[in-house]
């Protein structure tokens, strides 16, 4: 079993006086794809934002390759090789598709991902590269958000609700592209509402329930009954 690249150790997270995560302990191994599932409000997005440095945490609560990063800013976390595809995509509306992608490469990290490679992964983006990013369909905007993250040549990509609100045919296109994204040893954490889809493309799964880990297991062995109990606390 490869060593974990990301470790969470009793991670708490707050928005002011409101506590959203309680003692979350989890890990992601090198090259592993992990699913995070749970009902709305369970803390999934807070978890992703914490890892990405958008929420400050205790230094030792998050470790990257054994080094504490819980207090680092988002730009410092990105420079280490962790990229976030945020919920809602959050593209720069005044910029073209290609300009949004180029921004993702501003860190200058070396690796296999560049404009040409992103356009090979999502050919429609090459056709639309000069269009304003927010003029695209929701699925195409999601492809831009994924491509922007890949342009930073990350070692770990965090994908928050990548299929939310998209048509089934577009969801299939995005998930069909996943092997090409993680096929060179990149690790991934995927937040997904479609439980069957999440389990089909990941090695392990964590379920959050009211900010706590209620289930951890291998995606190919956890049962529907276990997931239902973890989801709803029944």
C-alpha cells in the first residue's frame, strides 16, 4: 500500500461560531481516487475547502506528505500540488475559455498538463477557446473548471460536486475522462451526490453525517444498508 499523500487528523472546521466539521480523520494514498458522500449540509464542501486552504485550520489537522499544512493560504496549498475544482465552477466571467485555462497554469509547476493536453481531453473546449467562459453550457463550464485545475499540474485534484445539475450525457463524458486525468499517478478526491457513480470510479469511500465521518470503507465492499445507515444516522 503506498504511503498517504494527504492525511486529516481530527480536523475541526468552523464558520465563525458555527462548527461544520468535528474530528474528521481520513487519508488519501498516492494515486488513489477517494469518494466523499453524504447528505446536503453534511460538511463535504467544508472538507474540500479546508484541504484547499480556503478555511484555516489547526496546523497539524491537515498533512501533505507528512508536513502540516492546516494553516497555509490557498495559494500556498496550490503551490504544493493540490488543486480544487470548486462547487459551482467559479469561472472568471470576463475571460475566455482559454484565458481561464491559462490562469490555472500561472504557478509554473512542471508536469504533463498544458493547453494542448487539456484540449485533447475535452476537444469541445478547443472549439470554444475564444468564447466567454460563462457563455458555455453548464457541462462545458465544468470541463473548463477541471481543465483549469489540471493546468496547475497537481498531484492531488479535489472535485467538488462535479456532476451537480448536469445532464446525464454530460456527466458520462466527464466521468469517461476521469481515467485520462488520474492515469499518471494523480490522486483525486471526488464529492458526488450520485452514490452509485461515486462507488464505481473510486477505491475507497468516506461518508459524512453532520460533520463527522460515519462510514469508511472500500468502494467495492460497502453495502447499501451500511451507506443508508451512515447517510441518515439510522
